C-alpha cells in the first residue's frame, strides 16, 4: 500500500534527522546557529522531530526523499539560494 511506504519513508527520514541533529548542533557555534535560516531550527530540535515522526497531517516542513535514504527540507532550494559553510578554526 502506498500509504504504508510513505509512512515508513517519513519515519526513516525523521529518524535520520534525529540522529544527526545533535552532531550538527555540536559542530556549530552559537553565532553560526543564529545565522541559520529560521526553517532549519525545527530540523535541529529532536523533541519536535520526535513529535512529528509518525504524523500524517503534515508539519509544514515537508521533506524531499533522496536516493540512498537522505532527505532535504522542501523549499530549501531554488529562489534566492542559500549556502551554509562550516569552517573550523578561529574566525
């Protein structure tokens, strides 16, 4: 059934984000976190992600599935474009 496949894919995508979010937050400085676009915040909040993991009404966040099981936020591309660069070392 298509819905079952959708639900499994959604849960797998959110599970991947839940695993990655703490690493991303740990890498970024406070200043870098403040510079992220506002739509990124929910993707770095594991409690929020857990609350929407199995939801079916939509979150307004939408995800685009990529080959290999990756996902990106819908609407994150196109338009004016944005690039987040993480540099190590002193500013």
